């Protein structure tokens, strides 16, 4: 006689599925407006494919949660997007946004599979990774064809294998520093691009948000991104490493909002969380001490900003509580009926 073993979702599986659902519900709203205002036919197919991916994810997770008797998150819906609002960003901004979110999806789904134990959940994230990989390749190939792909800087190939002789290789906070490693340049370049995508979004949000407090908040996010880009560019300039144009500042004059304030604020916090994760990855790969100091300082700045964003979400009643463990202390110490 065989016994079927059907375990419930672990905390890591529940968390990643819940976050995936919210992120995809947001992505559908954003991409629907992109699709409605896009003027480049080559981008239309890519945006439609991205929407179809997000919709399929939401359907998968809805079915799974229903089978597990888990409430379906509210997330975002058609009430959070105005498809009649005029174009706010350029088509190039749309495709750069998709590249950034595709890159983030590859990291997120790879990790989600790695921390999942159930076979069906691992299969889901394997499928999601494959879909996102296809999307990312479509975006990258189209950018290359259109001449808008921003490459990482080139460096000379090594001519021999060498070993480090002393601790000066690790650098110092003062004085002369060794040339940047290829991996350090790669992360600096990626984080410049990530910040420029964020800057473009924040500038647009600050132009159309209905609340003055949120317009100020988004403007602050734009200024933080601008300052952090300058920090990374300064490091590259000191290393005599050129970095190409970033196609920034492509915004229309529209002040009619395409999205609800709730969606834009949540999106801002999501970008902050992505930025912290990217900086953490860069920190682990950057050996020079001054780079570590930069990343730690800038991570702290983003963390403070996202905390302000979370406070605004809570004050407005927009913070949907993620799955949370039982408060055992409250159960033990709470009042009892006589």
C-alpha cells in the first residue's frame, strides 16, 4: 500500500508565489499602457508577449492558491491603469524597461526555484525562467537591431596568468587605487543602467501623480538615482573607462496619469528593493575597498527611501500585508474568554 505525500507550501514557496502574483499584476497594468501608446511595430509583439507571460503566471498562481485554500492577493487591476492617458515615455524607454524587468525576472525566478522543494513549484519556476529568458533575448536582439542596446565598456584581453602579490590589490579608502577589475566594471555599468531606468520612471511619476506628497516623493527618488549614477560614473572616469550614452530623459509633456498613485508608489518601492538586491550582488563581487564603501552607503540610502515609501503605503491604506507567521506570543498572552 502506497501513501501519497502531498506537503503544503513552505514559507519560501508561499512568499515567492505571493510576490510573483503582485509583481505580475502590476506588470500587466504598466505594459497595457505601453501597448496602447507604443508607436514602434517591432516593440508591439514583445510587449504583447510580456503581457501574456504575466497573465499566465497569475492564472497558475490563482489555481494553485485556490487548491491550497489560500486567499488570492488583490494586487493591481484595470482600476489602476488609464489606457486613455497620453504617452508619457518614449518607445525606447519601454524597451529599456522590459530589458531591466527581464533581467530582474531571471534573477528572481532562478532564486525562487533554488529555494523551492515541491516538484510542482520547481516546475513552475523553471517554466517562468524559460519564458523570461525568451523575452529577454527578444528585447536584447531588438535593441541591437535598433542600435539602442547599451553595452558594458570594453577592456583589453589579458595576455598572461598572474597571481596577486600583496594586499594593495584590495585597495584603500585613500590614495592611489588599482585599476578596476572587469567584474567591477560590469556591476558599475549594470547599476548605472538600472538607476537610469528608475530615474526615467520616477521623473514620469513625479509629473503625473495626483498627490503632491507623492510627486515630491518621486522627485526625491529621481534625485537619489541621479546622484548614484554620478557616483558610479565618477569611479569609471577615475579609471579612464568611458561609458556610452544612456538614452535618458525621454519624457513627454503629459500630466495626465496613466496609473493610480497606489500602483506608482508600490512600483517605486519594488524598484528600491531590486536596487538593494543589485547592490548586494555587486558588493559581493567588488574587491576594492572604496567600492564596498560606496555600495554600503548607497544601499542604506535606498533602504531609507523605501522605508519612507512603505510608510506612505500604510498611511494611504495601500499596503497589502504579505503572508505572515502566527504571533505565538499574542496567542499565549492575549485575553481569554471566561
